[in-house]
């Protein structure tokens, strides 16, 4: 769709945007603009700039409109700050408030390890026991993905004991795209708070965070958002919490109201909305590439249009991989239940597979299996719709066929 806007590794098919998106061509210029401002203005760069936005003080605001369009939120409901796991902890401080019998958390079994670490450490921080207070919903025996009804039933069953539903948008391992609207509705109907980890969903599938009514969401900017290695993360806080100054939070001066932050008072008055969860000075140089990458989503026609293209690519990939003997696609066949990524189970121990595929011209990622408990491994292939081509999908499968000899 916008392939010419990206630097892609030479002579390779790049299907690894689920791990690190490629560099937008305009990123270096955006970074250089801020480097020039630093060079020529020094500290005055905080207040003065070339564009209408002025200096770096409100730098995060330059990203909020585009980000809001990508996740289906109002600009005030989103911001860029910190990193995914840090933001998850910060939002758990605000939205996981166990009291009395309402103290349990529901999440998917086999969640990304950082989410498991965050949730388990938060439970322990509150003096709770993960063995009894963490409910992990699993696939049914013999299945790889989780059925929506089982998630909704677990939420209903936990009922008044449930403090929080933390769910992933697109599962990092299986590629399953969950019914987030139904999960948010179910969680809120029993009086629990609802948060989403959208690391593999943002910029990949259409999201309607505001309308779905989730309390909060977190994501990283280095996968489908193409913000660069270790780019600062994003967060969403629903508008109903925007001006709740009583909400407990771990505060820092960058979350204080911008208009009187520099009066340097002891009293903390949070900025309205998601920006009130910022903590430290905005990392201008880390965020600058996002000024190049985020506008590309609107330029491509928005997430609905991007999704149409994505389905063409991944449906083709699914059909071709399904013809290869000896491999199992873990990702659902139903296009509504997946994003760009397909996760493919390859039997046997193949520690060199990623390198072999790269040498043959295909960049993907490979992990030894940790969920199914087998000797095999998982290949993840994600034709990201902003830059992948149908022909590449076809050539990628030819390379798989040759390297795997299937
Ligand atoms: C689903 C998911 N959650 C959390 C993380 C951790 O993100 P970070 O290292 O930016 O905190 C990742 C990283 O890839 C992820 O895929």
C-alpha cells in the first residue's frame, strides 16, 4: 500500500513486522529536525520550534490525533509514554484495586511472559496469591486457541470476585485475534475493570477502544506502528476516567498539568486524560520517528482499508501454507479471528531455521515451542499490509517449501 515509504532490508522478503517494523523513510528527517533544534537552540528547544506546535514541551500531543485514529479513541484518551510493561504496571496501580472478595484477575493462559511477570508481581504486591487469585483461561484439550464462550463463561463464573480482566488483543504466539468488544462487555457487566495488551493488535487490526468501553489499554510502538527499536509505548485510558483526580496513581511531574507544571509545586494535579499517566520528561529523540510512521495509517485510508488489504495477504498466505505437508497452522482459519500474523508449527528441533530462512531471503521469526510442550518450534510470518506484497507472500511460501523440504 505504502511500500515506497519504507526502507526494507535489501534482497529479503520482510514478514517480521510483528517483531520490529521497518524504518519509515521520513523517520531520519524527523529525528534530524529535533537534533537540529537541540544543536541550534539548546534548552530553548523546549519552548521554541519551527512548526506550529512550538518546542518539545507538548511533544506527545503531536502524536495523539494519529494514534487516536489507529485505536478508535478520542485524542485525549491516548498518549505515548514510557514502555509497554512500565505502562501496564502504572495502569494496574490505578485499575487493579482489590478490595474484599473482589480481588481476582482473569487473563489468557500462555500470555506474553512480561504480562505474566507484571500480573503476578502486582498480585504479590497486594499480598495476594497467584495460585488462587489468578484465573488463566486455556484452550480446550487438543486445541491451540481459546473459544470466546469459554472466556465469557470464566468472567461470569468469577462474577463478584473479579477485580480485573486483562486480555491480549492479538495473541503473540498463536496469532489469535480476540473478540475484545465481547470481553470488555462481559468484564464490565460483572463490575470488573477491563484492560487490554495491544502489542500485536495496534496498527494490525481495527480497534474501537472508546466504544468497547475498556478502562485502559497498553501497547508498544515498535511492531506494526514502525516506531523503531525500543520506541516509547502507547496507552489508552477511557474518557470516563479522564478527570478523576482521585484515581490512585504513581505520579511524576510530566503527568502533572502542563499549564502549571513549571511552578514546581508539591501538590500533584494530573493532566486530564491519558497524558496524566506520563511520569518523566518526554523522550523526544525516541519519539521523533513516530512523527514519520503514525501519519502513514491515515494516508493508507485508515484501519478499515488497511484491514481489507491485510485479509487479502494473510488469506493467501493461509491458503498456500495449508498445502504444505507436515506443518500445522495454529492461527484460526476464520479471518475474523486473526490479524496479519500466521503462526506455523514445525515439528522437530530446528535451532538454525531462522538463519536458514534468512539466508534464503525470508525474514521471519522462529521460537522453540513453549506452549504445546513438544520438540517442535513456531514460525511466525506477518505480511504487514502497509508494505508487504502479494507476490512476496507467494515467494515466501516457495522459500518455506524449499528450506523445510515439505
Ligand atoms: C504481547 C506483549 N506484551 C508485552 C511485551 C513487552 O513489551 P515491552 O518490552 O515494550 O515492555 C511484548 C513485547 O514484544 C509483547 O509482545
